[in-house]
């Protein structure tokens, strides 16, 4: 069975441009997370979905970041406009539920803003 | 914020046991202890989790102290491929919970270097 799939793997954009990241979670997984990871740091949670509902988006910078999870399956994270400080790896993870189960992570998208 | 304290780095000789400590003195009664690791340029990988009892799987063993204020992840025979950053996370069960209770919050972890 395929794991969590993210695309693209790498993205280079100029500042002030928009960018979008896509995540396909494991089939049947209700919980989906988006994380941002800066170099040398642990992943930082941006948003968590339970099915199609964003149950915690308190750490999502809403002035420029948005996310959606249509039909409770795939998810897209968007940044508009991107800033130099947004350069990071964006990770998506999914789990069966938010209960005591393991979460599976994708390979991430490495964003470079120049 | 992360509720755990881990040493920033550790070394281990190949073939020896790697014992990674984690302090979680403010853990609540219903919070689980999770361990993940992240090999360079990959997403984090689940290792093991537990509530009160010690746990073992094909990857590692998790020893939780009786007062649950600390735990140790044991890799019984470390290999070079175990070189990674290891994250200890405390997390409430989160089942059907809203808000932040189901979140998986990472700290800075321990960078384990397995040396030949």
C-alpha cells in the first residue's frame, strides 16, 4: 500500500509568488496534519484535520497561508504571497484517527524562496 | 510547546544498545509517550508508543518509569542506519477530541550518531 504522497518534492519560487503543496494521505485515514520544518528544528504543526474539518489551525499564519481538505481525503496547503522566511520543508502526515495510533509522514516538499 | 526534555545529541557504537532518555515530568494520566525518528532528508518515522507498561516491537523497546515522569527508548543493537534524530512526544489520546488535544507536537529531539 502506498504511503503518504506529497508533491512536488522540491519547489523554488521568487518571493511574493504563490505556491501550493499537495498531500494524498493513506486511504482510510481520517486525521491529516501539515507541518513546517526549518533546518535543524523539529517539525512545527500548522494545521490538523479530522476528515474535512480543520479542528486546530491555531498555528497557521492565516494572513498568507491557507489549507483545504476537500471530501476529507486529499489536502492542499497554499502560501500567497511567499516570503523568504517561508523556506522550509513542508510535511504532511496522516493517521487513522487522533487517538493512540501511529502517524505516517510523507517525504515532504522542500520550498526555497529566493 | 513540547512537554519533553531530551539531550541534544548522543553517540553509540555500532552493535551496542542505544539508550535514549526523555523527561516528561508534567505528563498527565491519559497522555501517551510516543517516539519517532527522522533520518536525514526523510519524513519522521513512527517507532513505538506506550501509556504505562513497557512496550517492545521489532524496532525498539520503550521503558516508562513507574511514576511516568521519564522514559527510555532502547535500540538493542544499533546499526549505522539508526543514525537519526529521535523525538520523544507526549500526547493525549485525542480520540474524537477537538482543538489541540489530538496534536502530535515535536521538540528538538536527540541526534543519535551510531559510529563504526
